[in-house]
DNA sequence: AAGTGGTCTAGACCACACC
DNA sequence: GTGTGGTCTAGACCACTTC
């Protein structure tokens, strides 16, 4: 296994490429153990830190699993990372060459439904800001938004003129967050959604539900519904 | 701005946390320039490589933008990375405590429709393997799959008994890929989908379309349709 | 206990983009 | 040119986990 002449690959990218090749061509099969950093550094004639960097990237992209003492193994089914933007809907619409307008349909302080409170990890007793808006492209409904906002988490939101700037845009620009979760699904348009989107109730809508928080403070829960025809694309 | 006493933060994680804090609390606002690596290394009393690592992670998670010579800036609207698995549907179903079964509905060699050929970047003249399957949990349809496969990209697929192992599972385990793109949407179930899923045509289905390739070789295009009720969750 | 990955350092050189 | 990030090195010590 040893005694191989150094192959003289430099830079962690070339090391990574070579490792990926060996994984891709099944020279190392799923489940197999990969040689240690030191051994690979010797083989490639580079510093261990360079191999380490390459392997860290492979682990990041889900191709291998690394554990101290146990070594690194090829993963059976890789988890790949995709970039998911939290979009400013205005820009999404303008990017399609349409004129943006939005309408604030509701703004009130209410106690949230149990399901929403649960997702935010807040007691139902506390009132939240409830906002419903419709985003339009060239005058036609593009998406409708149902949002519950924890005002304590976003100081200054009370002073914002939400007729001028949509809550979506204001939050993206002004509310930093450290984490969140996202849920995609298809549903039949509810009566309210159908009305907002000018479609018939029961027609399919693409639904994005998103919860975000800043450290341990929940910020907002939002449900966005897009009429069928919209699609969300990402690269992996 | 200088002359600050070293704050003695060690390890790139603590450096990252401190930088995140300054970004989150708007000490550095979106668009602002962040001090250079060397200056921060002096401030934190650590090596430049440590600051570099911290800032690379921040750039990776989309919080800052880095450019040589120009320095690093806080991004206005961060792109966050989420992990998207390409699931083995059998495991998805068994994970919900249901018994898995699948049915291969069609297997043929055909010239693909223009839209499919275009997505794969292949000429329509070339025949592809066309596969349609239904995945079932506890005997009820869970998802249906319409797949076009480039046989040249996956040697050995001809010998596989696709009644025994689903093409989805076989590919995840045996066809390495380097990239792909994914498209989520909602649609009204087509007649064929409705029949496969035992629902009425026109009802909402959640649709995942995925194209994968290995370097420049397209591997497969697949459309998965899930009846409403299914949702895909990810963390950001 | 020992082997593996994880991190840190100090210094060096390179690559790129802006001047 | 010149300043900034990007990478590399050699060596060291630490942390975790399995033996």
C-alpha cells in the first residue's frame, strides 16, 4: 500500500479532485475507509494541512464522513448542500421584468394560533404582529404572504411604513437571523389565498413555510403561497 | 481605531462568533467594509490563518463577501446554504414507519421529448431509457416517478433487476454525480399521475424535478410527484 | 493507551484587482 | 505598483474515540 512514488499534486483543490476521482470511479467504494491524512500527504508530497483542507471540503459536501480515531469513510448516500436564498420578493418579480406592487391586507396584534406559536416556541398568550400581504407583478397577484412576527425580536418594526416597503423586504434587509427552517409543499388554495391570488379555491398552490430565529429568539413565521406555474430552482 | 488591547479570543470559532455578533448587532452594517485579516489577527491576538478560517466560514454561509485587494464587506441579503438530500425513497417511507413496496410501471427505450432532451443537453435523436415507477407505503401510493436515464452515463444499469431494487435507490447507491439542479413546484395532477397515485386528476401534487450529471455527462432527469400532504423540510 | 482528525502558529509566497 | 485575500509549509499540541 505504501512506497508509492509521490504524484506531485499541489494545492488542496487538486488533492480534492483526485480524491473525488477515486470516490467517483469506485476505487474507494461507499463505506470504505480512506487512508489517513498523513499517509495521503506523503503520497501527494504536500503538507498534512493541505490534505486536511481537501478532506474537510469533501466532508462539507457530504462525500465522506470523518471521525477521530476511526478515520474517514466514503458515505453511501451523499448529502449535498444547495444554496437557498431568502428572496426579496420585489426583486424576484422585477427580475422577471414585471413591475412590482404590494398590498398590505391586514395588520393586527393578535394571539397566534397554537400551530404558529408552537413553531415559534412561544406561549399562545403572547400577542404577535399578524401581517397579510399580496405581492403583485404587473398588477397580477404573484404570491401571498401570511406572517406572524415577534415584535420583541425586531426592534424598530413598529416605526416602519409597511405600505411603502413590504415587510418581507424590510426584514431581509434589517433583521439578522442565525437560523431557520423551511418547508416546501403543495396545497389546495384556501378561500382566503384564492381570493388574494385571484384564482379559484382548491387550485394548486406552491407553499413555502419558513421560521427564522436569532440565536434563541424566534423572529417570524411566514407562509408564502404561489399559484401553480411558479417554481423554485436551485443547484446542487 | 487601533491600539485596542488584544481581546484574547482563540480558535476560529470564537473569532467567527465575535464577527457574527458585530454583524448581527449592526456594528458593521450591510455594505460596510470589515477590517483586514491582519488587523483582526492583531486585535484578537491570533494568527492570520485563524482569522482567515473564520472569515472563510462567514463567506461560506453568505454573511460576508470577500474580494482580493478590495477587502471583505457585509452582505446585504445573505444567501444561506441548506442541506438537500437526494433521498432513497424506500428509506423515506420506512422512516415514517410504513412498509415499502414499489412498482415498475414502464420500462422502454425511447427518444425523449424535446423538453427532457434540452434539460439533459442531449440530442433528441438519441434514445434514452424511460422508466416510470410508483413508490408505496403500506400499500398506498406515496410518490410517482417519471425518469429518463442516459444509459451511457451509468454502465451496468442494464443488468439491474429493477423489480427488486428501485431505480431511485440503485442510482443513489451506484451512480456518482458531481452536480445537478433541482426544481420545486406545485401542479395539478396529470391523468397518469392521478392514476398512479390513486387521486383525482387536478388535485395538487408537490413536484420535484431533478437533473444530475457527472462532470459534463448528463445522467438522468426525473420528475417526482407527491400527493398533497407531503412536505419537504430543511434547515438553514 | 494510542491513533486519528482538528486546530493553531509564524512565516512565506502567490494571485488578483484596483490604482 | 501595491494591498488584500488565498494558499502552503513544518511543526506542534489538543480532543476525541476506539482499542
